[in-house]
C-alpha cells in the first residue's frame, strides 16, 4: 500500500517511575529494561519506537504480555504521555496540543474500541452507539439516526433498546464497534478488541472488520497478542518485545524472512498454508511454462494445494484481474511451507 503516513511515531520513549528523565539518559546510554528496573526502580515501557502508520491501512501491533503494545496505542490519543519523542497526526505533533485541542482531536479525529467493551450499563444499545455524537452536541434525533445505520451494519438491528447485560460478549463488542463507526473518525484505535471473545465469534468479528475496512478505508491501529489474528488483519505488522520494535513490515515478508531468532520462534508454529498468499511465493512468468489454470495473488496456499490435489508438478498463472503478473510452481509452494529455523532457535526448542 503506497499511501502517505497518516500517523508518524518518531523515537518514542516511555519510562514509568518518579524520575523518568534521568532514567531516560541511562536508557539512551545503553541500559536495558532489566538493568534499569534493578538499578533505578523505573520501568522501561517503550524504547525508541518509530513507526509509519499509513492512511486507510490496518496496522497491527503485536507482542506478548508486557511488550508495550497497549502502552504504545495509548500514546496516539495521549491517554499516556511520553517521556520523549513525537507522535505526528497529519503532520501535526499531537504531543504539543493543549487540553482543549486534544479533547477536540479525540472527539472528532479518532475513536477507540476496548477489550472490555466499555459500554455504559444504564444506556441502551442505541444510546451507547450514539454517545460520540452526543458528546459533540448533535441533536438526539440526528445522532440516533446515524447510530441506527451502524447498529444495522454490525448485525444488531432489532437490539436497539436492549441494555448491555442483555447481550452476549460478541454482541457487546459489536456495540463497541458501532459506537466507533458512529463517530465517523478517520482513525480507529482497537486495543485487544476481540481477545475476550470465543474463537468462532472472534473470527466473525475479524471478518466483519475486514469487510467494513474494504468499504470505509479507515486508518486502523489494532493491538493483539495473537499472531494468527495479526496475520489475518494486518497490512503492516509491528512486533514488539520488551518495549522495542523487533521487526516490522509486510506480514507475509515477516513470516518468510524473520529477522532474528525471537521472530523465528514466534512464527514457527503458524499454519503457513492458511496464512501465506500466492503473491508472496510467485515468480516471474516463463513463456515456456504450461499452466494448470489461473489463480489470484490473494489466494492462500492452502486453497492452491486443494486445487492441485497435492500434485507438485503443476504450475499456475497468477492474474491480477485480467493481467498476468507471474506464476507459481507447486514445488516453490512446498518449500515456502517449511519455516526457516536458525541454530539458535533449534537449541531453544
């Protein structure tokens, strides 16, 4: 995706403690997270984070518990103030906004979907969904009409008068999504939004989000600890460890070429056939090749294996619409299914 960055995070640090500025000097001089805690009692939350978040794309930030992913997303709307660095939104440094400007930015330019739903228990589905417009002073009839559109879109038509306690977890999360969409903000921040849901409901919510994204082209920053979810949703994937970026880029490329043993171990158990796409394995066309058929660059390798019925002698032509853009050899596909594991990872395993 070639769009310009909507959000630019530059050299961002967050240190928790009584004297973060002094601790920051130690971190910039090379002190690590564990040593900082032992020597100063301060916690290194984020370390020199730089990320471009592109307009109309889904950027997924993932990592294990304590990696800093939720801390990072809360810097974008300044629920957490940084120790050092910049967060530029449309070229404007959000860290320089005064309280009135920040409040306006939160109301109009960004919305947030939380893991625990964060619904008001005394309000109906309709009133919870309409809350962002109520805060802006929009009339009741207008905000209800707009909220109703998105309630219907997320599959909750008929539940407008229900209260949160009358809804399942998946339905409550749909209300959270409807509320974010009602705000009509360009930026959606989603912090572990689906992690409290059962697997089938979670899969349905992922599909709903992808379907809405195709239409609405929101800039979405999605936090998760689940690699399968990250690979399904991400246009751009950022993996954190101990508050620092270990690797970022196209998720397919990260899966095929992990940058270090930590990432290799992270992706080693993934069902690669289900996640990898034809575009990641295809090669330039060979005029001498005979093709068993045509495939799309977005097809999964799993679908191609089923189509070839396991026959590794086949080659397929890759078409982007009507245009031939390459070919995929089933033997190359099989090689791509074998994860690269370094000696360091082998020893760890």
